[in-house]
């Protein structure tokens, strides 16, 4: 019985190496990542990185971001690898946190494909209390879970 179980396990492991999700040659593996950032003070985020569909290009990954606390909106986008950096831009409905309410932002995430260290550039058309448009800047690091 043990030898049959060991043989079946060996076959499954061998098969897993052939059907494992692809990874970029630059070092970004598919799977879950923690987003360590000074951007948010009330919640932490994790990203699920997967292959772009229908592109299936080695230079494209799909980023599905989820907050660990429910008072932030989900976002998802395709990130493209250009000159060693992945970049995507996403509209965030609650990106600018004002006292008592939130305003939308357009955020561009860009990070090094090897070190997984990057920046968030957040732009908004109207500031808190009908203030002028502006930009905010943060840093982040992705850590594989």
C-alpha cells in the first residue's frame, strides 16, 4: 500500500512540474504576494499574480489586489514588463481619504521585476474639501507568500 501511495505521489509531483504556472524570465512568479507599503495605514493588501488572458505573453501579468479589511475597494489590472519594470495604472474609487469621505484617484504602480521594489504615483482631479488637483507618492515592496 505504501509503495502504491509513494508511486502515485511521485507521479503527481512529476506532473506538477509540467503544469506549473509560467513565470517571467525576469523573476516574477505567479502566486500570492504581500504588498508592503506606506500607502495605507488602516489595511494591508495582497496581490494574486496570474498569467494575462488572452495575451499569455511572458511580458504581461495580471494583478488582482485585495484588501485584508473590507473598507477599501478591490482593483485588478494587467501589468506589462518594459525595460525591467512592471507597470500598471488603475482607477481607485476611494484612493484619496478625506475626513469623513473618500475621493477617486488614478494610481500608477511600477516596480523592478527582480527586486520587487517599486513606487505608487497617485493623482486626483479634486482634493479634499474641493481643493486643487494633486499627486501623492508612496513606495512598496512585494513579498512572496
